[in-house]
C-alpha cells in the first residue's frame, strides 16, 4: 500500500493525500474524512513511503542498541549520531536490553514516532530463526532498516559488516605462527558477530590440528563489567587442568582480564603468555604492556552505514550488504 494507492482509492490527487497527511487546512472536511477513512481501512502508515517524495518526513532516525554502557556500542552511537547531525537528521535512541520482546516493543515505539529509518546498532538484533527476525521484517516494510555488523536478507534491510570470521582466523594463525599453540578462546556473546568470531578461531585451530580439547573454548556469562569474575573464570579453567599460554578474547574487556590473569600466574607477557583482544577500544591502553587488539573499523562502518541510509532515503540504489576487513593493531601482549 502506497500513497498512490490511497489517492486512487479515495479518488483524489496525490497532492491532496499529502496535504491530509501533513494536516493542511486547505483540504475540505469531507475530503479529509474520505482520505482518512481509506487510510484507516487499508492500514496505511504514512511515514512508510513519504520520504521518497519529500512528504511527511520528520528528518529523524531511530537508533536501537541493547546496552549503551557497552564501550563498543557507545562509540558506535557516537559515530552514528555525529554523522546524522552533520547530514541534517535528528535521532531517537532506544536502549532495548537483550530480550526479543523488548526489542520488538522498541521497534514499534520508533515506528509510532514516524522516524524515516531505523538503525540496529550491534549484531545481537539478528537471530538464527527466521520467525525471530519477523519484527525486523515488519518494520522494513515501512521504513529502511540498517543493521550494523550483522547480515540479514530481508527486503529494505541494509547491512554493513566487519568480517569477523576472517579477522579472527588470521589473528589465530598469526599467534600460532609466533610459537603459541595452546590458545584459549574467551568469549561472552553468542550474537551474529560472536558466532563468526568463534568460527574463525575454530577454523584456524582445526586447520593446524591444535584444538584437542573443547575446554580451550570458554564462554563467560557473568556481568560484562566484572573483570575480577573474568579472571576467576580463567583461573578455574587452569585449576581444572587445562593448560594454555595464549588467550584470544572476543572483546577488549576479556582481553584485559586475561592480562590480569597472566600477571597473577606470574607469566611474562608476551614471552610466556600472549593475549589478543577485539574492538581496539580505549581499554587497550589500560594495562601494561598495552593490549594487541583487532580494529574492526567501527568508525568506517558507521560512516558507510549512514551514507547508505541517506542514499536509500534519496531513492538511490544502494548495496544491500557491505563488508569491511578488520586489522590487527600490534602492541605489547603478542610476540
């Protein structure tokens, strides 16, 4: 259902429909009621198609993130909002938490605010089961939906992704080549991106026939800010008899915990123990030696995401998916 369909069913011009949508006083009450009746009967949502015609736009973009206290997501929101403001758009932020119901409720809330598009900041919004992504598909039938760091093949959904699999695969191979073979993978998220990181680590370790125990893959499910609990998790793995002299972490917080663990164990870094983090956040400089980390090019991802969104809103053909490569930033925790 488009604005053209409304005009045809109501027997009025597109311009008249536009005036009704925008609350113009130049439309007679009878005509207004006729158009509104068609809109109500057809379930038409005005903001769904008005952008391409320059009609009824609020010049506002909705942003959804699970947790704005997360360093990675906070930085993403900063980059996104800065680029939107420079392009003449305001934004509305919803911090959804990680539950599917609250994500869907936030999505519906943003749609009622007649936003011109919605940005999903982070890969945790995309699920493996198709039915769990239905809330995104329903929103994309009304406004363009941009997904940061996850891929979703749904009409009017556009993805900008960092190649987490290749980044983690290459980083693991490089640590192996440096002489560290008993590497533990430490992660805390089973999101789209999280699964690709794990797959990259597993592929490299299996290629070199080094993944001889699933105990070398450790999932931490405690509070995301409790570094002492993360250190305790690694100590418990060691106490159960799993030997490891390298840690590849799915984010820099876990990497920082690995540095503390190595210090506590009396290991020299990187001579006896190597550590690599992910996201290249400010935490990399919060330990000694400073943390080697994978830079997933977050600012580049966010800039491209907004450029793609603006192109869609202007009616241009834009790529459905764009992939960027990460880069290892070497510091003192690897050989």
